[in-house]
C-alpha cells in the first residue's frame, strides 16, 4: 500500500490480521486453566459420582453397588433433617449478612481516610481459619469457664452450645461475623462504581442520604447483590470445619448440616457410597441455587456486560 502525503505507513508485521487471527491465536491461553479445572474439578466430581454407585468402606476393594447407596440416603429421615438445618442456616445467615454487608460496604466506600483503616480492621476475621475461630468462640462461650463466667454476667453464661436453638444461633452469628467483611468489600467496590453524577443530580432534586440510598444505591447494586448472594448461599452448603469443631453437629443433631452428615456417614460410618451420594446432592443443590440466582438477574445482566465490552 502506497503511503500518501501526511500519512504514516503501517509495517506488515503490525498490520491487523485477517479473519480474526488476533483472537484465534490466543486460544492456548485458556489451556492451563482448563487443565487445572478438569484435573481438580471435573475428574474428582466424576469419581464421587461413580463412587455413589459402589460399595466401599474406605479400606478394602471397591465393588459395584448399583442404586443401593442412593436408596439408603434418600430413605434416611436424617437426610431431610440435614437439608432443613442446612437451608435454615443458609437463609438466616443470608438475611443477616446481606443488609449488614451492604450498609458496611456503603459506609467504607466513603472518601474519608479513616474508613480505609477501618476496612483493614474488618477484614481481620478473614485471615483466621474457621477451625481456629471455632476453638476461640467455643472457649469464650463455655458456661463454666468462658467470658460470661469470668465477667459474672448471667446472660452470657447460658449453655450456648448445649441447646439446639441457641447452638444454631451461635453458628449463624459466627458465620456472619466472619464473612460480613468479605461481602462488604464486594459492596464497597460496587458502590464506588456508581457515577458520582447520579448522586449530584439527586442532591439537586432535594433527595437526602436515606432517599439516595434506597432510590439510587440499592438499585445500582442489583447485580452486585446477586453475585454476593450466590457466593453466600452456595458457600453455606460447604460449612464443615467451623460447625464440626464448634458443635460436631450437636447438640443431638441440631446443627447437623449436609457436610457434617457426609463426614459422619463416610469417615465414622465407613460408608463411602452413601457419603458420596450426599456429596452429589450438595453439588446439585449448589448448581440449582446458583442458576436460580443467576435467573434473577434476567437478561439485563448479560446485556449490560456486553455493552461494557
């Protein structure tokens, strides 16, 4: 191509490739992630699915079991109870965490410097393992040697982990205390993405802080709420270490969620087939819930993402 007056010739090496070659030549970049996902995600999942149709005590040979494990699990009344406890903790913890995370995230999104310092403090629970937190809270809530006994406060000296209703409340409180900062960071980022011009226009129209929050901030956080809720409720299905260390599923079976049921069936009962069936149920429940929450976003979410590209 002949360069005209005032134009800069483009070397052939940097000219745009034809037929979308620029994007087509980068397909190999997804290979490492794909291999990692298949190796540590798909293959173990298929193994668990296959094991749910087999008999294995965890030591001996694996033998075909047909639908025996599934009949045992689906016919066990304890499964329905574990499902109920799991979804009870999921629903209540979501109802507690979501408003608290939105308010805290909105507050931390302010321009004041001290809010950034507070954000660092709020994230500290995320740096600790759930097992360590469970040990700490278990010691603090001990009715004989815990915080209530030391301060001689009768309200804090209750048998928090010895009564079913109180134990469930304690689990929900600790879960919320640990993960509210994480979701607050998500909402903090969402609030900072809202154009400042919208708030300036609302101020000109006479809208106060509360009106701006409900009429402007919350609608703009719709998809952030869906993302946070998906992480929150799907993560609730895998609560194990905190509950196991704190209550071991007790008292009785008051906090026996699906993950604890799976562990006790497989590693204490030496029934890996039924335990694998419970694991499949957990995965399917997570997929269904995630898909339902994704549907709540509607097609507007996909359209908005495409417009931003």
